[in-house]
C-alpha cells in the first residue's frame, strides 16, 4: 500500500493523520498534481491527491473513501462511529470541513491567475462560504471538547486540517479572534503527534 499525496493538501493531511492515529505503516509518495511531470492521473482520473494505492494495484480516492477504508482495516483507534446517527454526524462535520477547504483552495487557485483575469466576485463568494462554515463549526462545537460529543473522531481531524490549511494559506482569516472555541480545539489537536508530524512545510 502507498499513499500518493502532496505535503500541502489538507485532504491528504487528513488521510496522513488517520494513518498515524491508527498506526498503519504506509509509505508516502509525494506528487504535486499541478506539476507537468505528475503521475497522479495514472492513479486517479480526476488528477487529484490523495490517492491510496492498494497492494493489488487498485486505487482508492477521494480522501473520504480512503479514511473509511483505513478505519475499517484496523481496529486501532476507531475514528468513525459504528452507529448510524453519530456516524452521519461525523460525516457531516467532515463535509463541512472539506467544503471549507474546497472554498479556500478555489480562492488560492484563483489568486494564482494573472491579476486582470481574477474574478473578485468569485473570490468573495468563496470567502462567504469560508466565513459561514467557520461560524457553523463554532456554533456546532459549542463548549464541547471534541466535535462529536466527548470522543475524538474523524470530525476533529477534518476540522483540524481545514483550520490548519487556513493558517497555512490564509493568515488574513482571523478565525481565532472570532471563534475561541475553535482555537481551543485546534490547540488540543496541535498537541497530538499525528498533527505535529503532518504540518505543511513552511
Ligand atoms: N474531494 C477531494 C479533494 C482533493 C483535491 O482537491 N486535491 C487537490 C490538492 S489540495 C488536488 O489534487 N488538485 C488538483 C486538481 O484539482 O487538478 C478529496 O477529499 O480528496
């Protein structure tokens, strides 16, 4: 098994954290899908990372499919609840966090275009999504220690990765000031080796 990933992708970081939490050994093959010499399309027709290549050569994508697969192949540190209601709640957190990443990545890419070709309305639309998602996360988290009631789960990993991506690419989004409960969650997560070892390169 090997993971094809870039070190800056928040979706790939989610998978890398799951691997670490579950103590699954899996070599990482770094591949940046934007580079001309990328091999990602050989593994994923969508040309996106992360991709998990299994020992029989078959491939899994996207990150949500990969994390479900990984959680099921090892009983160590279950990250997805077994019962439907908490499972769906966890998946909803993940959809919100990944959706925030989708909006942030869209802004990042738009800003890479030549200045005259960037669409400010499109960028504003994505920022609105980012801000609404942060408010929703903070409201849903409330005073709880972890997103999914009292147990650490994939929900926390997904939220931690999207907040980490904001810190990495969008230091102008001052989510800590507006949402102290997200800051407290982020600090709890940052102390975990799985988060420390997967910080995006500076
Ligand atoms: N929903 C996908 C999103 C993956 C994604 O968008 N990855 C980005 C890197 S952060 C990518 O590979 N982009 C290349 C492209 O869009 O061509 C997942 O959860 O894995």
